[in-house]
């Protein structure tokens, strides 16, 4: 081979350089992600000049260097992955036009480095990676998913970029990311290692409390979209601003059973969520919760200081705070039925004196607590004690269950729940006093007046009314305060005064009725509808009802045709001014219907206005006769005392008018072809007319002969 090369060189020399030579068979042996090896055939000569570039025009080059004649391979290192490199070579003594034909080869792509999640959100995350290892022209494929196998909620991104944002994930969920480089020669790089992150959790939602007791409660809150595995931290305090914290606890779920709490105490809670990476959300403050008051605990002694009229009671607070209030009940019945002889009020403190008791009686006592929301605890039985016998010096007791009478009254109809008892000598009587102001202020409407006398019993629990004379003295539209005074039967009577046991409101003025209605003109064959303008009003008690009636004669309020019937659409209130209609079907046919109205207020006062309008109803026959009837004027049969020959007044008048004017046979001819029942009515009219003439002494009217053609009718 060397001899051949020498021969060719000499041949070319002696032939005047007619044949230019270039290195033969340049080729890439191999390449890696950062290196490439190039070889060519050996040739004896002055050496070589080799050039390596990363673009095909060789404007810029990576390497341009001379090589020895003995060199047939050149290994290039430090190259950039996923880059196409171009190579050419020439003999060292040749000019640049004698380079070999360029060859090229692509360095394999490598996965990008520094793949990470710089930002993470509730349902998305941003990703980034390095591109310096590969060619600037490289493109990448990034995938994010909710599992390491990249099968759940996979999100894709591709292009010549180094970052992307992926979404569609659930809160507090691990998200995985891997990226690969698209190879310029078609061979893509493997995926990078898959780093992971956890999306943020949402702050907790609104709360709800359950199973509240004096020492514990359950608090639940909405997960606000977080999955079931989200963890939470709950902080508990008895101070609204959490200046001091009772305790804080980590929880695997969105609820907590709080125990060991103090009774009748307000607790404040706030919670935050913690995602799988330990990142905490902002805290959500919950509404405060108040524990129940604990039932009082037994003290020893529970009852002492016993006198003929009083007993001292004692108990333990049972961890209730000092502001807790207690109620002591006293009764002569072991099951505490009947009247309560205790103080009747709530008060703080673990002791209470019960006075105004009757001497010589056995009393039973019990106590309970209530919290700041007035929720009572169970009762604690304190036992029983007998008051020593002695003279009856204890006044009767008054139990006021009434409070006030907000119903307007037109008469003394109120039944009042003010009850009395006296377990000593018994009850004698009670009286009432009425003033225009509370606590006996204002004017005296009625001074002390007996309401009920001769009771002769230890209790009076019936509801009672004011004496009529007392009620009549009360002014209209003036709030009047009623006080009671009750006496017992002791030799020196004891009495109790209860100021302002209740109040009374009086209304004696009937409602007003304003008649703007116009009676329909003429006879009506159909219901005119809601067209009648009769208004009702009552400024004090307000309207309770409004009704109308229909009568056959004027002044007959209450009606013989239609009794009192509710005005359609009426609604209770200070006034009713809507147009309204009547039950047209229920009105009398063939006659006049006189409509009257009645209004009743909430105090029972009533006003009646008769004949506010009238309705002439005729749905059987049309009138063709006298002009008066065409204008809708009734004749004698429509007025009180009118007669119709034994037929109801007004019922047959339109038909009789027709017969009087034209004669029976002419009337029958005009009505020929009418409905069958109309003919029956005419026959009855004929008979009635004959009877009427007979009664008047005229005798039956002679029949008319049919006139000759063209002759005038008589």
C-alpha cells in the first residue's frame, strides 16, 4: 500500500500536479454524549489539517488543527450532547479548496439535569430543568403525574423550554415529575430521575359542634376540598385572642373529641391543615362554644337555718365558675307538682335563703344551675324540712304567668293567668287596681276592686276575667296596667301586692266601611267579577273579618238569599281596599239582590252597612217588552209588598211584563224555539195570570182570534 501511495505521489509530481489528492474515507467511528472519534485512510505525505464544527458552513469551528502523517484517528472530547458535529480534513500542504467532503454525526441526547418543582400550589405545580447539557436547539418532553408510574392525572409539556406549569391535581397529593430530551438524530434520551412534591392543603372550612356537655364536646369542620388523609392541628383556648393556649393537638381527621373541659365556660378553637410535606395552612378560627353548666353537687348540710317561715339551702358549685346562676325550687309535694314556693329567680352563689313559707308545713327543696345561654342543668335534690308551727304571718304568694294581654279587647273577655296560694290560713279574696302607667303611675282608672271573693282554699289556679265595671272604666287606645292584691284568712289578714301583673288594651270603635260601589245597570246574565269598591278599615285592633250578604228586600242585612259570606281575597290587617266580587251563582234569579256588608275588628267590634249596592240577576229570559225594563228598572214585583199572583215577588215579573204588553199568545210565539224549560215557565205564568185576574174579579181574558192577513193586532 505504501509503495502504491509513493508511486501515485511521484506520478502526480511528474505530471505537473494534474491530479490533486485529499485524504480518503473520513468517517465517524463512534460518539458518546460528550465525545466523538473520526478516522481516515493512511497516506504518506506532509501531514493533515482537520476541522470540527457544530454547523455545516464551518464559519465557526470547535477545532482546527494540523495532524501528523502518522495520525489516522482523532478523538474529540468535551462535546455538547444532542449536537450535530461536522468534520473535514485535507493534506497540510493543500489549500482550503482541497478539503474532503464534510461528514457529520449527532451526539446522543442526555436527560436534562436539575429537574425540580420551584413552586407548588393547591392543584398545580411549576417545574423547571437545566438545558446546558444539550444543544440549545434541543426540545424536551416533561410529564407530571400523581403516581410514580405516571398513570394518574398525567399532565404533559413539550418544546424548546426549560420550565412548565402542570395542573389538574388534588390538594395535599404527591406529584411526580420526569423530563427527557428529544434526540436530533431520532434517538431520545431516557427520562430523568423523578423528583416529587406535595400540593398544598386548603385551610379548614366552617365548624359544627355536637355532643356538648358540661365537661366536653365534639368539634367538626369541613375539609374544604382536602382529601381524607390530610392532617390537621387544632388549638384550644379560653381566651378569644388565644393569648394563652390551653393545648394544641395534631389530628389525623377533621374532627376532635374535647374532654376535661370546665363547665359553663366559653372555649375558642382554631384549626389549620398540614400537607404531606409538612407545610401548614393559615388557621381558620371557629365560632366559640359554651359548655353546659354542671349540676350542683351535694353539700352538708344542705338545709339549715329553719324558722317558721324560712329555710337556708346549700350546695357545691361542682367546678361551675362563680358567675353561674342557680334556681332553688320549694314545694309541698315530693314530686314538685303544684306551686313553687321558692324565690322564683336565678342568682349566683352556692347558697340561697327561701322565705315567705308557711309555718308548720313540710317542704321539699331542689336546685339546678344554668349556663350563660340559660340552658339548665339537671336538678340536685336537697331534701326536705318542716317549718315549725306558729301564727300565720306569711302573706299569700302570687304566680304571674300572664305578662301582658296584647289582644285588643272590646269587652271584658280576657282570661288572665295570675294564680294565688296560701298554705297557712288559706286564701280569702283578691282585688285589682288599674292605672295608666306602670308601678301605680299615671292616672288611676279603677281603684282596688274585688275581683274574686270567698275563695276559702289554699290555692286559686283558675284563669279569671276583669270585673265588667273595671273594664268599662279603661280608656280606648290607652295601655292600662293591672295590679293585684290578695288576702289570706289569718286572724290578722296578710296580703301581697303584685304590681303590674299584666296590661290591657281596649278598642271600642267599630271598623269603618267606605262605600264607593256602583250598582250594575240593568239585568245581569253573567257574573260581573271583582268590580265592587267597598273598603274596610280599623286603625286599632285591625280587621278580623269582612263579609257580605244578599237579601230580597232592602234593609235585610244578614240576607234571606245569602247569609254572611267572607269577602273573597280578604286578609286581616289595618285595611282592605281591593275590589271584590260576590257569589253570583248563589244570588236569586229573576229578581233584585240587595247586598249588605259587615266588618269585625280584632276586639270584636262590628259594623254593618246595609244595601251598599244591588244586583238584578236574570239568566233565564231576555226582556223585550217595556222600556222601563230595558233600562233595568224593577216594577211592582221588585218592590216590598209587590205581588205576583201567588208566585214569589220579583221572580216572575220580567215574564209577566212581556205577557201584559203583547198578550199571552204573542208572548208564546216570541218564545217559540226557546229551551224546553222556558216553555214550562210560560205555562206556569199563564196559569198564574188567570188566577190573578180571577182574584181581581176580571175573569179570564178572552182568547184572541188569529187576525186576517193584513189586519191589525188588537
